[in-house]
C-alpha cells in the first residue's frame, strides 16, 4: 500500500516521498506513508479555509446526515479497517474491532445528532443612561464554528482519537486538517476515504502526514488555522501552546497522565485488581487514562501487591492476532527500549520488582512483559513520569489525608480512581482529587461525560456535548424588545 495525501478533495503525491509503516508485532512493512512538505501542509490549510464558508453555512441537518453516512460506511468496512489498525498498532483483534474502529463509528454516529446551536436568554429591563433610552433588551446566544481546526492525533488509537476530533468539529461547521501520528497514519487516510464516500465536500477534510517535525509545525503555525486540537505528550503540547498563544488560536489539548488508583482497606479487591489490570493489558499500557500509580492502604497493601503480581503473571503476551493474547506489542522498538529503561531505573531507585522486568522470548515484535514495581515512593521517577507502557507502581498510605496528598503529588491530573465500599468516603475523596475525571469503583467511561485534565494533563474538555462546545464560539445577539 503506497498512500497519497488528501488535500482539497484530491489524492495528492507527497513531495517528501514515502516512509515505511512497520507492524509492531511482526516487524514487517504494512505500507508506505506519505511525507508532506511544509508547502503541502499550508496548501491543506488553505483548502480548509476556502471550504469553510460554504460548509459553515450548510444546514446542520445536512452536515450531521453526512456524519451518519460516514458511520455506516465505517461499520460496513469494519473488518478490513480493523485489520489495518491492528497491523499499524499491534492491538489485539478485539481491541482493534471494538475500541478502535467500533468506537470511531460510534463517534460519527453520536455527532449525527446535535443539541440546539442557539438558545434564548431572559430579557433584561434597562434604565435610560449613556447607552440609550430605557427599555427591554432581548438576547440570543448562538454557537458559531471556530473556523479551520488542525487535529493532531495520537498513535495509540488511530480511529477513535481522530474520530473524536473530526466528527464534532464538522458537526459544528468547522473544516479540518488532520495530522495523524507518524507511526500509524494509514488508518486515518481510510477514515478520509469513508468521509469522501459519504459526500464530504472538497477541502472540508484534509489529511497530511509525515515524520518530520516541520509537518506538525506547519499544521499549527499556518495563518489559515484558527484552532488546534492535540492529543499527545505534555512536552509537545507546551510547544504547540506557545505557537497558539502568539496567534491567539483556540486550543483543545489532551496531554499526559499518571493516574492514581486509591485502594482503601474496605475495597472490593477483585474489582480493584481487575480495574488496575487494564494498565497492564489495554493497548499494552499505552493509554493516558491508565491507573499506573496504585496507592494502597497498609491494611491491604501486601495482599493487593500479591494479587496484582499474580494477575500480571497470568496475562498472555504475544501475537495480537491470536485470540488467547491479552497483551500485544508496544508501538515501536524505540518505545520498547524506553519502557524497559524505566523499569531498570525503578529498580535502581529502590522499587521491588514483583512481576515482569524481562523481555518476552518471542522471535519478533516489540513486546514488554507486564511489570509491577512495589514499595515505591513518591519521589521516584517511575512514579512521577509517564511511562506509557504496561508498568504499574504501588505505594502504601495510612489514612485518607495521606492518600489524597500522594495522589495529587503529580504534575498530571487526567483520570484518578477510588476503590472503597464506603460510598460517601469514595465520593468525598473523588471531589478532593485534582483530576479531570475520577472513577469510583470502576475504570469504565461514560461517553457523554466531559473528558480532559487538570494541571499538565490538558486544556479544555471534549466528548459528548462538551466536544460541540469545544469546537464552537458563543456569539451573543441583542435587540430591543
């Protein structure tokens, strides 16, 4: 598969040539991805600017009907799309079908319906003064599109993540330029094909990819861009924010995470172990919402560590196409080496290795054994820094005050978790945590709840109606009654 760029409704040869996309499970070449030049990225942004006027004036019901057709097309092509996603990311078959392509289709379907884009504000009686005669003023608040939105997406889910940006942005009347992660861009081009087949007008959706830093830079600094929606590391997010600040561009950023799971002595340990176990298995730990810092009350600390170590040891690591596999590879050899270096660092810092720590003996692929580091302290780098792999660190605490202090002793604040049979305590603790979301006795997600982070974990909120708000400006219209 040799891929072209998608710019202005046309499939365009890349000026920077192509690069190989590698299957992290087999180390074989999946296809050749296009390397855009800076000029081509600017051309994509200009195409989105040109398409903005007509698309933003298209009736909302027409825009949302197109998103519904795109959802149907993605569903019809689920199997080949999931096979490609699996080849690019190393996801297991179930994850590729349900959580990658399946969630993408669901997100397009979700934004095939919209809440009202305008609402009345109570009339206000005004006295005569410098602003004119007294009277009654009516008002209307109207949601307007932001404009051209650059969507820079993460590698861990090349379907759900871009769909969560593109669908609400288009529903609100924006046009988009999508810059996918360099590791797995081919799936995003399939999404563009589905949108093209659904009838998206030329220039409304554009996709440009590349490994060079200048590709992402151009997609952010183009004068045609009004907003940047980014999912990725906090370090890159800071650089993007600097550019956006100079141009007063709107931002939506979902950045790093180091989720704390607070397990109290009265917790259902079966549920806690199962929930925390997603940090070992789901996307092979490559997920910012994973509960990777486990804070266990001393009365259950040893038992919980034993249970987590046994859980990690039971997980089958291997070929993601094998139905028995639970943990597939991480995205690349470089990332595998980075995760392994963190595990070794943890041991040097004094953590006790209770599971994992050795590279799986598989003939090929970028695999990491699910790893549990116990007896950690809050100052360790493995506790403070995002590893983004199947590695969990466990720390003890004595009481509620210490648990909250340890959980909040982090630059991140995306998703935390609380396990306790005392519902009142669980909710009391949840409200005290400085995190954008808190799971109480669950790692599940409500897909209408706002999603985003405190502190260095992001800016803004999306998902459900909150995404429609994120990709819109609110305009007030006032008139005399």
